[in-house]
């Protein structure tokens, strides 16, 4: 049986090799995908049943409102586009991790 790498190489040969895109073209493709992911992530987070657009809890934004798209680490782009949660007012990625995995088995230090 061929390894995964060998199978992928064979598939690339069958479809005509690797497509060479410029950085600008890669940015356009990954931006489109990132926009779809961000939109779906916001919708899924709002459907979790605890979203209230009119809430008054200090200055912290809701998890669904903290989705950010772009070159999040502010470095020179290689054509990739990231989707994540902002850290402007709270570490929203950490909060999302708790919502996803729960906190029941976390040890209290």
C-alpha cells in the first residue's frame, strides 16, 4: 500500500500538477474561504442559545461579535488568510475553547 504522500503525489500527477498562484491570487482565494468560515462561525456561535445583542456587560464583546478575519499576526502575508477571535477585550479563543470542551475535568490550581 502506498503512503499518503505517495498517493497525493500520484493524484497531483493525474490532475496536471500544482497550480502556481501569485500571492495576490492566493490572498483572493483564501480571503473568500475565510469570509465564509467567519460568517458561519458567527452564525453557529449565535445559535448556541446564549446570544443577546442588547446585553450590557461592561465593554466586553460577545464571542460571536469577536470573530476577526485577515492577517491576524500582522506579519507579511504569504497569501494565507486567518480566521479567529480577537483579544482586544478578552481572550475570546480561550472562552470558545471552554464552550467547546467544557470545564468539568479542568484541574483547579
